[in-house]
C-alpha cells in the first residue's frame, strides 16, 4: 500500500493539485482538498481493481471531492466560487522564457478565461480543465467522469462555445465601458 501511494503521489501530485486549484481558485483550499483526496485514496485503496488506470481513478476521486465541497458550500451560501487572485502565482500559466510583456498579456488573458470558466456549468468546466489545462485525452476524461467519449466531445464542444461567448461578451463590455 505505501509503495502504491508513494508512486501515485510522485506521478500525479502536481497535476492533481493544479486540477483542484483550477476548480476552486484558492491555493489553501486546494491544499486541503488534495489532502481529502489522499485520505479517500488510502481508505478506498482496497477497492481499486485496476479496471481503470491509476490516473483515472485518482482524478475521479478528486472530481468527486471537489464537487462535494461545492455542494456543501452551496448549502452554506449562494456564492460558490470566488475569483482567484493570481498575484505572483502565475508560474502555472506562462512559459519560463516569456518576456515580461508577454507574461502580462498572458496573465490578463488567463484571468479572463478563468473568470469565464466560472460561468460555465460544472461539467463543462471539468471537461475544459481536464482536456485543455491538464492535457488529458478524450478517453481519460471519459473514464474519470464515467461518461462516453461522445458525451465528453459534446460537453467539450458546448463548453468551448459557451466560453467563447462569455469571453466575447466580456470583451465587448470592456470596450463599451471605455467609450
């Protein structure tokens, strides 16, 4: 068990943490939820039967832990997610060799994308994060979500369409305010 857990941690911890932080937009909360994921992994280790990959199993647990958190928060208050203050923590966004001007543009664009993601449905947000931010395949995403590949593709298409529309409206709103 310890060896399995250590290997799982070494292989996927960074990706797991990034997925959760993209979902909750709060570093401290993400750290807490990652710990919850690992507790569930330890408790449910005996039930892992190898029908899916370790990665699929782990991210499925992570998604459920995150959704459970949002359900609890929704009951406590209407506002589910706060906007994430990227501040000096943009290391996950831009490349190491980017020029300062490029980093500033990327940070502004990424803030807009993450803000727009909050307006997508939870399913759309999950698929977009898994596919485009985590770089997972359609099959891996389908396995994690326990969906068909067709449903992932459809949700991805609708999510990207919604994201594009939200970003266009935000851009138009910004232009109108300046005029």
